[in-house]
């Protein structure tokens, strides 16, 4: 920082109430933290300038953060906007979705009070951890001095006086620190920033902030707050690992690329398209990787795994080499490790832990850098022509099937299912469907969207399925809209998830961040109801009609009336034709617009899918459970899986039984 910049920084500090002396600035811990975050810059996507790394701070104030962090955020509200929310978990979901929509190049922070305000963040922290997404969590904490001990909302431990509720964040944070003195920020903040911007370690960072330390002042070096353009860290491939990968690929005749989220986060979509086209390799997409390749690319075989297309799964079953690119190969992708057991696997990932799955040959590297290195070495190598031709045929056939499924004629006497609704949403686009971003998380919808949504541009498909977290949908949609205000953001959500978390409809109206929310009402947890019965269980406690009820019975919920009460425009429609008309009204509306439609809880897309292992009782008095067990044993035998011990048995379900609703 030169003298002019230092003087300007001093002027800013003075205007914010800081005490400046020589080359130090006297600030409270909270003031210093906020000032540091506000100073971090990132290059714009087009490279023409810079913008804030942190798009803002979501805050719900309470005792433990209102005095310290609240005052600091007020002082810097112009440089670092503060956004009020209605639920701590929801605002963290919004912050996480904001980072995902920016492909991890921009992010947000979240601050809460101590006690329940803090622990409400735990689910979101786990979600960010599983999905490798950056978010800075700043929960208030108890007094370091312990003078007022115990304080309101304090969780006491009779064996460890240093424990607070915030210790629960340790297993779901990629980096955790408790700031016990202002000077700790000099090391804690750069470490936090490194984790948040490192492709290998990216995930949630928690800095617990005791309320007395938030208010404590210290003389910070002025240059600590100098504006800084952040560098994102991603490993380049090692020569020996590329050598090994090249050797495996050159032996392959039937290779398949599995595109995961790392393709999007590594900005490797163009490199993927070039590499696949140059070498004739079909591509299958995971939930996190969908939109890595345009839906109509001739080599895009569609979704993979339990919610996969018949094209992608057929190719995966016959592939002799799988290039797992930026994916951690979770069980929905691999069909509980039964889908491509015959193939050599090359795991390319910025995080070696994520690459080391399915007995893979590891290339620890950024997806784009690894593809470039492989392309340079494989210039004359091609997949077998018959394999490439088959991939083209299967992909084209699946595209035709998707069109037929999403344009199926509707019968008045039959409730629509998710595929019908998806088709209506995509047909409603007045410009190009590529401009829409669909947001979803849990239940039947992620499986149907994975198969049927036509993603034309990177990021057009935003489905959180690593944690399959009910309640993410609307809050996540808000974060996406804040990140991409020029795009139409369409949240598709089941009635179960809507009831679990809907408060950020009000936040979206307050912030002018318009969403289109389509609520598919199947009157309960339809997906889990199907899974329950597939595993031999009786319909129980999932659909409203199968749950314990009082004398008034199950409520008939008017989702449109509820949404209007939160400030949105809303309506209920009776069928798909009415849905298409309502979507046109929603697209031209001036605020968040909610549309509800009744759907069939039983019907799903039967095309595609793969086996998924689910635990079921080994013994039961119910014949249907015993029959499900026998079916599981037959599946295990057919797939050549070693039988489980009596203490660790499992069972399986078919492709239509996804995780949550």
C-alpha cells in the first residue's frame, strides 16, 4: 500500500469510527473482521475489472452478535451489504447457493447469535461440507471471560469448561477457529480465506466469535486491510500421474467421461467439450455436474446412475475405462458401486481424497488443467469408432424420449406427475430455456430433473443432491437469484420441502429478488412413501392420509394463500394447461410468484435408473418385508457382491426410490 492509499485508508477508517495512529488502526475484533472481508476483491467474470469477493453478509441478530458484529456491519454497510433473513439455516442455504451459482468464485458470510441461532446453521454447514462449497459462518459464542457464566442459551459441559455449542461445527467445517483475542484475526482470517478459495479444501469455514471478544479493541496493522485481489488455488497435474492416466486411456476402446461438479467449478466446460469431441468419448453427468455439457451435444448421454438415463447407464455398464472428472463418485452415481465395476477408473479431482474412489488411478489436479494436459498427450488417440457411433445413437434416442415424456398428452382424469410439470416449465420460456436456472434439492424431483431437464448453459441446473436437504429449495433459489439477477430462477419444490422451510419467500420479496416457485403437491412425502413400500413396508407416516390424525383429519393446505400471506403473488392451478398459462403470468410479474399444482404421488419416469442399496430388516413378521429381503439377496447374488454379515446386512431398492421428498 503506497502513502496515498494508506492516507485514503486512514480517512476511511476515521469515518468508520476507527482510531488511527501511524501505521496501525484501533478497531474492535468485529470491526476488523468486517473491514477485512470488505477489502477482498476478485476479478470479474469477463476480466474487465474487480468486484467484492463477499457479496454480502446474511445476518439475524440476537444477543451474542447484535452489539459487536451488528455495529461493525452497520459501519461498513456500503462496502459490505447486510441482508436480513427469517431463518438461520435458510440464510446459510442462500449463501451457499450464491457461491455455487458463482462456481465458487464469489461467496457470502453468515452471522448469528449464540445458542439456537448458531446451531441452526449446523445443517447448512454439513450441506456445504458435503458439496464442497464455500461459506463463512460467524456464530456468536459465550464470554471468554466467563464472568457472566452461564449466559442465556449457553450449553454447559460438566467435563470441559471450554466447550460451547459451537464445538458442534468442528466435524462439519473445513476450518474451525474460536477467536479468543483480536490478534488471532491476523492468522485466522488468511487461513479461512485460503480454505474458502482452495479447490482442494473448499468448504465451510467457522469462526466462532465470543461476544466479549467481538467488542474488544486492538491496534491492527493498517496494511492488513489493504484491498487485495484474491487468487484461487487449484493444483496442476503431476507428470507421473498424467503418464499413468494416458497409459490407461490408450489401452481403452470404450471410454466414458463422468462429469462432476468439479468441471463447473474448474471452469472446464469448454475444455470438456473439446476433449470429448476430439477423442469421440461420450459424457455422462452427475447431479453436481449436470450442465457441464449442453443437453443437445451429440456426445451428452445424460444423467448417470440411480437417477440416470438408459443411454448413460448402458454406456457405463459396457465402458472399459471411466474418466471420473471432478466427482466424488457417491452411491447415486455408481449405483452403490455396481454400475461400472468392469472398468478401469481414472479419478481426476483437485482433492485426492475425492478422487481415490472405486479403486481409481488418481490424478490430483484441476479439471481444466488435467484435460489440457491429457489432450496434449493424446492428440492421435481415439475411442473405438463403433463405441462413439453407439454413444451418438443412444444419446439421440434418449433426447427423443425426453421430448416424448415432457410433451405427453394430458388426461383430465389423471393427475400430472413431475415429468409433465418439467415439460410445462420448459415450454413456458418465452426466449430461450437456456436462460432459466432450475433450483431443487430433495425428493422425487431431483431424479426427474436429472433425467429430463434440458440444461443449455453451465449453471442452468442447480440441484443440491450431495446432502439431499429438504428445505434448501426456496432459500437456495434466493441465493441463486442474488448471484444471477439477470436470469429467471425457477424453484421446483415438493409440498413436504415447502412446509419444512418457506420463510425466504418473504425475504425474496423484501430484497426484490424475484423467484418463480412451482409447488408440486402430492400431499406428503411421496418419494419416501414409494421407497418404504419398495422395501416391504406398509404405507405409514409419509403421505398425510397414512399419518396419525386428530378429529379434524389432515389439513388441505392452500399453498397459494400461504405464499400471498408472505408477500408473493400466487395461484393454484388445476392442470398442466393452466400451469403453462400461470407461468407466463409469473414470468412477467414484478415479484416472487408461487404456483401450486396437485401431482400424483406414485407415478415416476420408468425409463432409466439403476439399483440402489438400502438397508431393510433382516427379519420381520411381515411377509412383504421378507419378500423384499429375498429380492435383495437375489440382487446381491446377480451383481456378484459379497454377502453382508448378519450384523451389517442391507437391502436394495429400484431406481424410482430416491432419498427424500
